[in-house]
C-alpha cells in the first residue's frame, strides 16, 4: 500500500473557465442585415406588430357583401316593396305616438330582415380572415397611452414615410385599374340604360342588379389579385422592419444564454460544490482503490447493501485530494491499478459495483477488513 501526499485546494482543482467564442458577431455595424430571431418575432407579436394585409380583408368583405346581397336580393326587394306600399297606403293616418312607434318598429324589422344577415356575414368573414392572417393574438399594448403619439413631429414623419408613400401608390393604382375596368365594361351597357325606362320597374331593377353584380364580382377578382400581392409585400416589409444588427443579435444572445464569463463562474462554483459534497463522503468510505497517482475510487459497503457503492472518484489532482482526505480520516488506501481504472471508467458516483468486478472488489474489502480486525479474520 503506497500513498502520495499532494494538497491542492478545491479552487485549484477546478480552476477552468468556460469561454464561448463570439467572433461570429465581431462586426458591430449598425446596418440591419441579420434575419430576426424567434425572440424578436415573439416580442413584436406580443406588441401587436404582425404582418397583415388590409387589402385581403377588404377583398373578402367586398365579395361576401355582394354575394350575400345577391342571395338575399329577392327577399330584400319584397320586404322593401311591401314596406313602401304600407307607408304610402297609410299616409292619411293621424300622426300620434302610437303611429310613430309602429312605423319605427316596422323600419327596425325591415332592417333586421334585409341588412342584419349581410352585416353578420361581413363581420364573420372579417374575423375569419384576420384569424387566418395573424392567428389568435390578444394584446392590449397598442392601446396603451404613449406621449410620442401626440408629438406632431413624429406624426408628420409618419405622413411622409416610406409606408405612407407605398399606401398612396397602392390607392392610386387601385383607382386607376378599377376605373379603367369599369369604363371598359360599362361603355356598352350605358347605351342600353335609356331603354330601361320603358320596362316594368321590377324588370328594370333586375337588369340593373345583374349589371351591378357582374361588375362587382369582376372587381372582387381584381381586388383578390391585388390583395395577394399586398399580403406578400406586407410580410416582406414586416420581416425587413424586424431585421437586426449584428450587435443586437449579440446582445440578445447574451440575454438569453447569459454572459459567458458569468456562466463560467457559475459552472466553476457548481463543480466546487459537487466536489465539496463528494469529499464529505470520503471519510465514510471503507477503502480507497488507487493506481496510485492517476485514479482514486472510494468504496463503501454496509450490511444489507446489494453491492459495494462508489461514493467518490477522481483523476489526477482530484485523486490526490481524495487520498489526502482519506488519510486524514484513517480510511485504508489500496493500490490496485487494473481495478482502479475499471471502477473509474465503468461506475459513476452513487452507483454500485457491476457484477464483473465483484470478485476483485471482494478481495480488496477482505484485505481491508483483515487490516481493521486482524484477529477476527485470522482464520
């Protein structure tokens, strides 16, 4: 049995720092060239900043509105015609509170039957398109009071901003395209309009409604094409606005992962605490198996245990520290190079010795028990 005395402190044993190389972010330029991170997108979403095309909403609302009017056209005509006939047939009725109330209720009922279904359809499709574009995102932050919104200088800058210019160009383009389209499709129909005065009112209104709905659905098709282009532009612009500089990416990385030097110190402290706990277990061991300088494994065995347990192990300086603590506590140190290497490589702290090492460990423990109780194990 041989021992080597070396007394390093725990801080010397674990004097190593984890250093993360941030050379990837060496360029600290202010140009926003980096794609937005997931955290950046999430923060923007929580603030209500999402890519959304109002043109897409308008296109669907316009289509559903005209489609509902076409479906409910005959019902609407009958309700309005019936109400009009009722009003004109009762013009000589005495005007009193009861009459006014009856007329008011009749107007409400006509509106409910003709306008309410269309309004409900428009509302539902508007909500559905918003949900498809941005998903469920409830936030009250955009409603918060902000003094900057009252600043006339910042307000004027928004008026002449790039976004405002783009919106102006889009509006002028829509007016031009839709105006030309309406002119090309109505220039022949306009010549037929005077002939409608010779037709029955119901027939003429039906023909006018057909012309209006034909034009409306064609305009909706143009709106859909423009809306798809606008939606693609809004997503691109939103992504461009969220782009980050290399410095911003670096700072966000530090916030999420922590400063590398601080993390290194935390890991060092964790290693010191783990070693301190391990060293407190060494005096409770029955034997220290060593090779003798590179490895040291502390074993403990008590009655009722399935197999001996490894309570501490270490390599090089840590091994020397284990032996130092064991020597101070009077724990037997046994040199067995093959067994020390095998235990160190195959058994973690807190685990029991595997069956293939039972025989070798039993011989060491028998030797230790013989040293502690020579007369009991003399036979």
